[in-house]
C-alpha cells in the first residue's frame, strides 16, 4: 500500500502541474520539471525493490522530490 501511495503522490504532482501550462504560466510549469529526474529515480528504485528497511531511505528521497518540486514551483510563480 505504501508503494502505491508514494507512486501516486509523485505522479500526481507532475500531472497537476499541467494546470500551470493550461493557464499560460510557462515558467511555473517548466521549473518544476527539473524535479523529474530525481522523481523518476525514486519511482524506478521503488518498483524494483522489495519492501523493507530500504523503504525508509526511499521515503526520505520522495520527500526531497516533493520539497524540490514545491520550491521550483514557488520560484516559477514568483517569476511570472
């Protein structure tokens, strides 16, 4: 269940980011995409690994991805 939750939260952030593109806020849309490589790495490791103690590290990395996404989105909105 935890695996699905992390996957959906990471995917959801990038899908909902399309809102800014729809509004015409190109910078607010593009800057958070810089968080895509670390997000993809977290997803790949999550899908390839078994549940266990290493999930604690993945959870920390997923939190970092969300922090990075939020910071980049904030900067993008400030630059609009």
